């Protein structure tokens, strides 16, 4: 995380820097809450499991994608990952950032998106607004509970209330944000980041871009 906060400092002249910082702060809180949930209710993923990433292509907001793009370009600096994203075939059904050969599987683990942090690791709400948790169908850990519901969580369970608050905070970071499949979202962010990197430390980006900050997510217009 230190390298990521340093990255925010490096980009401090651009407004996205403070958005990245808020996103990272939120990711830390989510980590704390999901860990606490898993410990309290005995939920665990088997060591080395990454089957969800093999059968899932996450969608990301523009801000999440730019955080991943910045991590790939300026922290990880692994051209093979960029090449894999570029060549990605959406029909594969596997996340392009999944690496079956790594014990950790996720190539961008420190900056993975919100959905990846929550999947299999926290309760959601049923259609009546009651807390519910179902064990991931790939989870072979026999100690993990298969189902937890309102009778297990109790009224006003802290973890549920906290996760709801964190979801609201996440939505507030990018109101009306649209999402894109991860490869498209990250590739789009990379071209913006490369543009910015080429103009770091000069004022020329203002002139080239009509005075606007190219890393600020453009609000999505409301459908009329
Ligand atoms: S970004 Fe990482 S955690 Fe999320 S689906 Fe892809 S490989 Fe899995
Ligand atoms: S959420 Fe399911 S598939 Fe993903 S790592 Fe955990 S047990 Fe494996």
C-alpha cells in the first residue's frame, strides 16, 4: 500500500490523485471488515483457490480502472500483463488479470476492484433487505458455513451496517459511474495515464487539453 500512496503523491497535481487516495482508504476499510466477517463467522477460502477469477470477468468503474492502470504502469511495470490485456478475448470468460501460475493468482491484487474484494467474503442483502451470506459454490472448505441469514446475523448486525455504509461511500466517489469489463476499462485508462505521464511536471497538459484534467472521470449523462 505504501507504493500506492506514494503514487498518489507523485500525481498530486492531478485531481485523480485525491480520488485514488480515497479509493485506497476505502479498500483498507473493506479489507478490515471482510477479514473481521470471515473470522467472526468462520468463513475461509481454501489456500491457493482462485476459481472465481477463472469463471468471472469483473466490471470496473473508471476510477477503479485508473487505479489498476496506474499500478500496472508505474508500480508493477510488467509489459507481459499489458500485452495480455491488449490481446484479451472477452469470450474466454476468464479474468484477463488472473494468473494460474502464481500462488496469489491475481496480477493486480493490491488494487483489485471492489467486486473482487467482496465476492465470497461478506454478506449481501436479500430482496427484503435482510442480510444473507451464501458460501461460494467453488468453496471446498468444509468448515465454512453454507448459509448465514438474519437469524445468524441478528438485527442490525454491525458488519452488515458497516458494509452498507462502505458501499454508499464507494458510490459517492463516482456518482452515476458506468462500468466496463475490466480489459476495456483498464486499456482505456492506460492511454490517459500515458498521456499524463508524458506531460508530468510541465504545464503543457493544460494547453493540450483545453485546461481540463484528463484523468478526471467524465460524469455519465443521465438517460433522458
Ligand atoms: S482482478 Fe484479480 S481478483 Fe478480480 S477477477 Fe481478476 S484476477 Fe480475480
Ligand atoms: S471465493 Fe470461492 S472460488 Fe474464489 S477463492 Fe474463495 S472459495 Fe475460491
